[in-house]
C-alpha cells in the first residue's frame, strides 16, 4: 500500500448528523421510522394522520355539533327549472314537549353557553403538507403543481413555488391570513398546474367551512397535542393583555372558548428557533390546558376542575387523576411545562377533543365532479384575535439536501482475472477501474490503465471525486436531472447512497471486457480487510458476514474489498481492490481540497504515479 495511506488521519466514529424537525414528527406518526431518526426514542409527540377530511371522521359528527348548515334554493318558476343554491342558513332546531298542565315546569333548555353573535376577527393558518396522486396535466403524465388560497376577496397565489414534474409533491408550505367570521367562512384551497406557454390549469380544489371549525365544541380550530411543551424563554407577567374590573376572575367569552383567568395573569411566547426541537411540539394555542379544561367543564355542565396545591392531582367530573400514574413508564424530556398544565392536558385528551392532526382532503373539479383529482394532506388552525397572539407557527419547510463529497482512492488491485493472451501465449490483462454513484451515471470516472499485468496486480494511485446531494434525516441521495434535453425543469427522485466499482480489461481493437464489480451500500458498507490475503467472497455474503458499518459515521475506511462476477450461475472472485473511501461535507471538502485522478490540487493525500 502506498505510504500516502498511512499519512491519512485514522478514521474515528462520529455519529451521523442527527436531524429533528417537523418531518421527523410526521414520518414517525405514519410509521416511516427510517426517516425520523431517534425522534421517538427522545419521547417526543406524534400526531394523528387521518386518511379523510376532518368532517368525515365519525367521532366529530361532521363538526356540525353546534349548528347545521342548510342550503337555500331559489324558487322554481315552473317544474322544468333546476333549483339553484343562493345561500346557506346555519342553525339548530329543537322541539320541546310541553305538558297540558300549566303548573308543570318547562323542560330544561337544550341550547346553553351560546357564543357571542357578533363578528369575530381571526388568524387563519393553513398548513399544506403534500399532494397525493394528483391528476396528470402535462404530456409527460405529470404536472407542475402549486397552491392557491382564496378566502373571500383575499387570494394567495403561490405560483413561484411550483414543484416540477410530480404527482406527489411535498409542498411543506404555511399560509397565514386574517378573516372575519361568519362573513368570510369559506376557505378554498386549490391546486394548479404551472405552465409557461398556456394558461395554468386547475387540478382540483377543496373547501373548508371555517365557521363550523370555530364553533364546534370538539375544539377543531386547534388540535390538542400529546404533551404541553414550552420554550425556556416563555415569560409570565401580570396586568397586561387581560384586565378586570374587580377581584374576581374575569370571564372571557369568545365563541366556543370561555376561560377563567387568574387575577391579572397573562403570558407571552417568544418565537422559536427552527433548530430547537421544542419548536416542533411547542404549545401553539392561545389558552393553556388548565384554561381550556375550565371551558370544557362549563360546556359539559360539570363542576370546574379542582387541582391540588402541587398540581399533581386533579378532580374532574367526579374522577381523580394523578400525574404520576399518567406519566408512569413514559420518557420525559426537558421541554415539558408545569405539572398542573401537563395534568390538565392529560384530562383534556380523554374528553373527545380533536387531537393534533393532519387531515387528507380530496380535490374536486367542477368539470369532473364525481372523479377525485387527487388528495391533499393538510391542516388548518383558527385563532380569535381577541384572545391575543397564538404561539409561533410550525416550520414545515421540506427537508433540503446537503452537499457531500465521496472520495475514492484506488491504490492497487490483486488477483484480477486474466482475460487476454500475449503474443508469447502468456495470460494477461490491461486493468483499469471504473466507478460511479447510482443516479449520477453521467459522472462515471475511471482510472488510467495498468498494462500487461501477468498476475492480476495493478497499481494506480488514482482518486475519484463524486459530489452528491444527501438528506441525512432520511439517509437518501437526492437526484435532480432533466428527463429530456428539451425539458424545462429537473425531475427529483431519491435513492439509497451506494458506490459501484467495476474492474475492466482494456482492449485497443475491440470493446473493453468487463471482469467484475462490487457494490457498496454507504450506510452498510462491508468493512474491508487489512491484507489482500484475507479478502474473499465470503465478505460479500451479508447473510454470513455481519461486519458492516456506515461510512457516514466512520467518515473514512481503507483496505481490501472483493469484486465478483457470475459464471455458470455461480459467483466467482474477479479481483480485489485496495481502496480508501472518505465522505466529507461541503465545509470539510473546502478545508481539505483534492483533485480528480492526480490532478491539482493533488493533496489530502498527495498521489504519486506508481513506480
């Protein structure tokens, strides 16, 4: 082996960069655990992913528990006219049986704790996660989707952020706007296909009744998370956002939410750094769990909850709850809030309220009303402005691939199959090595040729340099390329990070002869042997050979790997490669530059021509 190998820093095991983001939470919730890293092991929240609209979830009764919607039709001038919808009536009707005896008291009222009838100004946050099986709109069987939001006269057209060549886009977009309920209740989310020449075509749309979400007593305006997480810089202060005229708690009335606040107590939340793991689970409602529980007690006509001084015990609706029982055998983390708020949240999660969720909404088209045009995974939060600012929004931006470099130094070969015969009748091969990363075949690289090897030995001292884009959280390479030379945009797809190396015999007057190959999964790479003598085919059989390691954690490996070929249905040894494999991120590659082959900058390490 070249002495340059010995000059390289010995590999140290550094765990691959650990990513915890909102997508970790999402993937852990849908069972794609290979994309969420150690998220679940940290004891963080998951969310509920519904495969239908929230209104279609049976336990939420169409979100019309407070009032139902009746369509108003224009009268028909004659029998042949089709009635047209001209408006809606929202309300609920109850029929009370009355006794003939005027002395009998009236039955109890069915309508209690009615919300204010005035206009409510609200903040609306629309989170669009991804599209699923969208209807193709382009000649290539794909589309270039983007989102358009319409709420009354307010329009957000996110055309600049279209996603090219896909039927399953990961949007990862959040839109925030304000509205007045009930006047501006119909939220329309549309998906359009981007076109440069013709007019953009609508893929489909879905409409959400924000008033129903706001009025429903299932708490559908903001789902209840699993834990009460706060940021360490949350501050609590007195006599600020809420005031009162006397010493008794003030009743704040706002649609379905009416809360008793402690004397003069208010709170603010600081915005969250996107890299802080609290941010993906931080409490975002305007009211704390204890305040929401007060509302639930009143709406259910039960006594208000009674907490112990320590906040670790509460009596609600005739039942005692102990925090130590509810948190037994659960992994706790440092972002959890006070005991009484955690306990109140545990009680709330048993009251049938809408949990923190993602819903799946079907897209419809007026031209094909009975044919679904695809689906959207999304959710909506509605916050009344009169209760103060909500918590910071979640950052659901799609994961961005990072730039990495794979450097492969081909030092030597041994025991390569001898494929030719010299003039004197001796078996020989003119050996060279070819390599690439699957998905980046246009960047195939090969060594120079070691001529007239009589014993299968070749000397190269040659460096391959393979740049690639990589998602550490998903452990996948991101490949972006144009499908055709006339394509306007690149199509993106993901592949596992692998390296393919082949041994070839060079021929001057005919096609080169392929001798054998080895494929290395960079996450489960075969650990090489230190000497060529110990290198054999058993290393390739992963069922028998368990010595594998992640190159992303090891950072570098060096030694001998076997190459093989198939002959008569059997695997045969085609040669052995002495290599150094090294993975660097963009910063490391700039600090330790190295050129291809033996080109400048010929360093880290310097490669001399074989002697």
